[in-house]
């Protein structure tokens, strides 16, 4: 079932339920902010203080970072992580594939507001497959008359039992840029979180596994050679109005993307596809 819902302030979202799973997707940002299968805890973390207001990114779920990741390279007054996550997308397709699987597609096209921030024509689609896994396929087509460069990420907040309990497998031996130190290192062991972490790993398409006490979360990506790992830790969590002071304990961001040297140039008429498949196991 696919239902169109709105909060008291008119904030619109889609509610998906099928025999296997449920999800909620805000039209603003094509933002998946809830996903769970029948027999598991929610896969995605959502802040209890998240804003569900026009023009404000939702803290949690899967914010879409496009057409740039992080601060804009040259103009720091431009919105962090681009404009996709605070723009109103349209619902371009819905399909109940079978009793266990629902597909929806959302589309973002240029507006005067986006052109003022980024002077290019594009056709961006997000295909979301809700079933035993959550599949996110972000396709960026260059409909302009000149190439453009993009950096992007599926900025996924995963729901964890406690930050002390988790281990991230699949990054051992990978180089990473430490955004807190502006330095590059090699990951020597599987990753545990004992402080603020804000790193951009250069990695192959190999799966990343988030090991927790009661479950493992498997993240598979395609079209990406970079993965961000972020936990704001104590001080940053306190500074965020839309995150409880202790909220950092129950979330870890593992963000499939194309960032820094993995940024992509999309030629005229070409399409870049970034895909992530995530599930509890
Ligand atoms: O993905 C990591 C990061 O770039 C961090 O540096 C932090 O800024 C985080 O994104 C959240 O950004 P936001 O704009 O959503 O508060």
C-alpha cells in the first residue's frame, strides 16, 4: 500500500507498507526517513528532534547530498550538501511489484531557485525499492549543453544499539581523508568509534558490514568508490538543535558517495548512477 500523508504543518510524505517491510519518504528531498522489515528494528536512525519543516533537512534517514557534498568548493555561503535535500521532488512512479516489494520513483528537475545556486539543467531520479532490502538508486542525467561536475552522497544514518557496541568491517587497508585533521591515513583495523569521526574512505565496491550486538547491517554500493563514516560524538551532538545530546550514541552514518577524487563529471546527455543496497542480517 502507498499512502500520501501530510503533517499538521502540511509537510508531505509517502507511507509504504507491504507484507515484508514499511517505509516513509518525504517529498522534500526525496528523503527516506523510515524503513524497517517486519522482523527487525528500524534500519535507519531518525532524531527525536528532527525538523519536518519546509527548507530544513531532516536529521536522520537518508538525506541526499547533490550537486555537491559538504561545503561548496568555492562559495561557502551556498547550502552545505547542495540543494537536493531541501527541494520539493515530485512522485514520478509507483509500483507494487509483488506482496513483498514496492517501488517508488521521485524526480527533481531544475527550478529558478536551483539555477540560482547551480547554473545547470539536469534530470535527477531516485528509485526506492522497499522490500527485504532497501535499494536506493540515484540517477543524475545531464540535460544541459555542457558537462558538469558533481559530488554526491546517500547520507545514511544507521540505527545502532550503542556506539560502544559497533564495529565497521570492510574498510581495513583503505585510505581515508580525516576531515577533522585534513590529513590522509590508512585504516589498519576494522573500525570502532571512540570519538568524533568524520572520514572519507576511498574504497572498492566491496560490501561494508556494520556489526552490532543484535544484528549486522550490510551496505552494498555500485557507482561509488568513496564512503563517509560520521559520528558527531558528544560536543557536536550538543551543538545540534535537531539532535538529542545523547543522540550520537544510537546512530552511525555510512554514506555511499562520489566525493573528493571520486567526484564525477557527467557529459551532455550522459547519466551517472549511484546505488546502495542495505539490509539487516
Ligand atoms: O557526512 C559528514 C558531514 O559532512 C559532517 O561533516 C557533518 O557536517 C554532517 O555531514 C552533517 O551535515 P548536516 O549539514 O546535515 O548537518
